[in-house]
């Protein structure tokens, strides 16, 4: 019989020697491999005491951004929801009322803004589609939860802390990547 390829390997069917039947060399070889791992550095990181460094292009949880005065940037234009291939973003727009100029930067704002994190694929299209730099992907990853409704993040969960009232938590939420001269968006 002729082989179709030259990758055929003839297997030896010789009887095992006395030493091979005891499996002692195989056991010793396995133990040597096991003991060699004792002296190697462990790849495990003890989270949350230690945090691993992330890549500069890491895409984490979405954050709704504010301007330097603390006003919300989102105008509820819906471009992020349209750009989302997983259809994870839903929103409802509302008109800014007189006296709310300190809350919202534009005349329109997102009264309701939700992201279903079970559907989100962290592609970053929402960030790229936003003309106001109102949403960006942070350096934080999604925490675990036991119920599905815990993965639907509302506007209050996504909104970055107020930069004037809470500057420390604002800086922590911004992360190291989001450093534009104007103070919005992250670097590409």
C-alpha cells in the first residue's frame, strides 16, 4: 500500500523492557517536571491586592464623560447606539430646562442611558462614533455579578464623578490614557 503523504511514521511494536514495565523512568520524568515548576515565577496575580498592568489599548467599562465644569457632555444623539454592533446601548433624550445649564452642556441630554454589559463586545465603536467625546472605554473591567439585571448599567453607574466636587475619584476614573489637552476622550 502506497502512502499519500510522507508524514507516515511507522510505530514500533517491540515488547516493553523490564524497566519500562515498571514505569519508573516515566514517573521520575513527570516528577522532575513538577519539581521544576516550584522554582519558576508564578503567573498568578493576587487581585485585588495587586493589579496587573494593562495594555495601552485595553478597552474596559464605558464611562460617560463630563466637561471641566462637571456638566454632562452627552447630547443623546444616538450615534453610539447606532454604531454598536451588539445593540447594547439604549437611550432616551430630553430637553434641558431653564436653570439646568450647570448640569448639561447642550440643550439636549440623555435622560436615560443604559448599556447591557452582557451584550457589549468592548469593540470601542461607541467611543469612535461620539462627536462630543461623551463616552469612552476606561481601564476598568466589568465586575462579576450573580444576576442578569446587575449587568445593565444605567446612567448613574456610567457617569464619571464630578471633577470639581470629587477631584480624586474623577482622576482615578479617568485613568492614565484619557489625557487630552481639552480634558476629554482618550488617546488613539
